[in-house]
C-alpha cells in the first residue's frame, strides 16, 4: 500500500520529512510540491495567537514535519523545546502564495 506523499526539506538547518496530514482546498494536494528545499525561521509569533488564527481560518492545509536522522532529531528537538518554552510558533514561510507556521509539539497543535 502506498502511504501519504512525502517531501524532504531543510527547516532551520534540520533535514526534515514533510507529510501532508490534512487539506480541504484544491491547492492542498500540491502543497508539498510548493515547499522550498530550505525553510528558515523567519520570525516567531505568540503560540496561542497562531493556534487561534489557524483554528479560525477555513481551508487550511496541515503538513507534519519529522526529522530524518539522529543529528536532525537532536537539532529539531532543541528548536521545538525552545519554541515551546517561550510559548512561540515559528513562521517558516511567508510569501504571497503560501504562509506556514512551525508549531512545537503541544496539546493545542493537534486541534
């Protein structure tokens, strides 16, 4: 059986595997093709405000990022812990065509 589409990218220096989790609009199925090879942490924003925005926004697409290897896992864990400790979300893509938050693992992120 074939799993969900996956693409590799670098997020803040970590090699990550991006998987489409959910998308309800026509652009969702092509979102992985539109993710650049490199995503930096452009800025951070209040975590709760980011979550509230996403919950209110109709037709969002959810992409899950997972580290590819041990070194990447350590770097990602450090980044995620830093974001969670400061209650921040990272803006990793901000263009006219696409806007992406990186949410640290937390209960509300699963909403």
